């Protein structure tokens, strides 16, 4: 029976509900980054209680808190997964540094209320495509692999869901249209599709060089098409159903199956 831990974005997590397939036993940590995962916890943080009906959901708040407190890897070790899936689409977010800690400047964090706490007053933003962020990632990658060893997780099957931002999308009438290079991470935060695809290629190649036996799954390029009818709306990483079917086929081939 597969016990699956996902570190990264909702792209992989969404496969099963989008395809209405039974979901394996799953533990999921999103809105994080390798530099954040291996950094020390934020000092002076006061956890914020769930707020029913708030801007962000309970699961989003849980992910934000895990990213700030650095609890994900210990929780995954306690979960004892048979498979760990790395999904680097969430590496699109800028980083923030406060004291000795680095964490992910996600929309969820922005809306969570944590940045209004005193510890965040001097936080410094590190743009994701900057050389400073790239250097942090290059240094964090071997530290992350060592952390997996330290937590006894290298015996799991480690899978890289090799992602890429789509360059085209299918509109509501079924026509294929091109996506512009100039996009937004969220309103008011611009991003270049080409720059982020180059960043993904760099990070994915780096982790592949560090983990012996890493399993790589990647949708056929013909299926790398965004979907205007996607449940989460149009985005270069919200894909047509065939994308998810192709990735799921590959995951099943390496034992990622429901109980």
C-alpha cells in the first residue's frame, strides 16, 4: 500500500481529485522551497488560530505555519512514506529572510497575518529569479538531501514530478491559444514564463544530480497545455485533464496506488 508524501505544489496533489480517482494515503506540504525547508525556524512567531470563513483555508494556514516553523520533514518522517514526490512549481515564489531564517513569500503567507507580527518587521525580500535566490537554492539542495538521510527517508522511492509552465492554453470553446511571456504570480507581482521555465530546468537538473535513483515523471510535451476550464482557473500550470492522466499513469507504474 502506497503512503505518499508530496513536497511542493498542488499540481501533483490535484491529480486524483481532477481525474476522480481514488487517492493514496497522502501527506502534503505546499508553499515551501528547499532553502526554506533546511533553514532554522522563525524566531518570535506566535501561531495564529484558524479563522473559519477567512481568506485562506485551514490547509493553507497549516502549510504556512509548517514553512515558518520548519516542521515538514519531521512530520514526513513520522508519516513513514513509501514514496516522496517533489514538485517544484511552488519554487516560483520569492523568498523572505528574517534573522537567520528563510521562508517562502507565498500569497498564503501574505494573507495569513503572520507578516504583521513583530518578527517580520525587518524581513528582506529575495526575488525568486535573482542570483541571490539561485545561490540559496544551490546551497540548500545538498542540505535537503542530507536532511532526507538524517530523517531516514532515503529508503522511500523519491520521485521528481518534472514540471514546466505551459506556453499555450485551451480556451472555453476548445481553441488553443498562446500564453504571453509576461504573467503574474499574483496581482501586482509580475513574472516571466521563460525565466521561470529556465529556473525549473535548473532546479530539477540539480536535484537529479544529487539523488541516486531518483524517478522522474513528466507529461508528454503534447499535453503541456493550460486549461481555461480548470477548477482553479487559468494559469500556466493548471493543465488539461490529459496532462494529469499521463502523469498518473507514470506514478502508478512506480507503485503510487491507492489502498
